[in-house]
């Protein structure tokens, strides 16, 4: 896969190219001074630390959408064993924007559901850019209800700009289907772990996002609306996307501070897209730590704790009634 670079990653691209040139030369026997490669790799690490130590919220939004970022099927292939994919919602269709199945996680049987984006235009059209229709949410619900019958944990992977907003989705009751998923997941009698690996966009993310533990990768986002959508509504201008990203509090750190998520999964230096193996390792460790904890909780108590978890999110002030 061709490595791509965001605008603020351009200094890293230059160093990467120099390293690649020297390594090819070393392999071909035309370059003998291997110390230059070592020095360049040190320079790359230092520059990466410099860039990533002071990221803006908008830059984190861009990282969450990075074209080289691992997707759901990449995580499934690398951290689960014996995965068997299931298809269809047993009602109308098989939505390719959602992947579901049964597998094992470090020997523990689990059910898996996640949104899947594509790598190029053709694949994105096939996967609908990870934006599910109602059939996709019913498909996810199907695997969750099966997990409840089998008494095994559910693990969801969230990575979507949002639910599909086209006319077909609306005609088929998109909002209702997502609401039904929220209700079912709130009451599901089995452990649920939700992992946000990229974009956690609006109701599209919530449709598979109610769980006992919400894990969020360091450079992923989770928001009721995209910065672009927020800027167009509130500022009437796309020039306000950076300000919108900041005000939305959509980063992992902000959401942990607000009590919306439970765990931040650290990413490799430079982001998950620069080191897939390390990203898989860190994500698997976080899942295992949380699944180990919640599997010890009685299922009735677990559902009650889940209910209380969401009741505590947010706050409001009750005004006094005015007599006129």
C-alpha cells in the first residue's frame, strides 16, 4: 500500500524518502555508509515527536480519516482467531458497510461487528464509505442477539462518517433502526466493548456504540457532527472547520475528561497508520484488559451498570417555573 501524507506530515515524507533511497542502495550494494540510515531514522523519530506533541483538534480529525489507517477487517485479521464472517440482516439485504462474525480473542469466543471503509474509490463505493443503511444496523443487531444467546462478549469497531443519509436509507427508516439498536444494546444480556478506531460520526457511530466499555484510539474522534457540518451550520463557512473541531470536544482526551469514554488506546509514534503491528498490539491489550474485567461481573448487574453509565453522561440545569 502506497504511503500517503497529510499536509502537516510533509516533513516526515522527505525523511522517509531519503531513508528508502539509502536502504534500496544498501540492498543493491551501491551504498555502504549504513550510519546515514541510522541518523536519518533518529531524525525521523525526533521530527515525528515534534509534530505529534502539539497537534490541533483539526489535525486529529485528519488523522482519524488517514487513508493508511487500519480498518475493521485489518483488526479482525490481526487480533482475532478463527473468524467466520456472517452475511445479511435476515430481513432485506447484506450491507457491505458493516462486517459481522464470530471468532476468538485470545481463546475467548466473541461476536464482532464493525464498520468497514475502502482503500480506493472502487472499494469505497462497494463499502459505501463505511456509511451503513438500515440493513447494516439490523445486521449488527443480528450478531449481538446471537452473542446474547451464546453468552459471549460483543466487540464493535466504530469507524464511520455517519449513517448513510441517502433517500433509500431514509425511506427504510434509518433513524428508527438506529434507535432500536440503542435500545437493544442498552438491554443486551452480555458484555459489550466498543472500540472507536477512526471516525465516530453521529448516529452512525451510536448505532453500534452502546457498551459497557468505550475504548477510543488516541487519534480517533467521536462527535455528534463533523467539523465541516458544524462549521456550515453555525459559522456558515468552511473556513471555520478548525474552530468547530475545537469547540466540538471530539478528541479522545476531551471525551475522557467529560466521562463519555472509558479508555484511551495509545497509538504508535506518528499514529496507527505508520505502524500497524504496534497499533494491533496496543488495541488488543486494551480490549483484553477490559474484557477480563467485565466478564467477572454478573450479567444482570452489568446491564444495570451500563444503564447507570449512560444516565451519568451530560448535565443540565433545571430552571424555576415562572408564574405569569
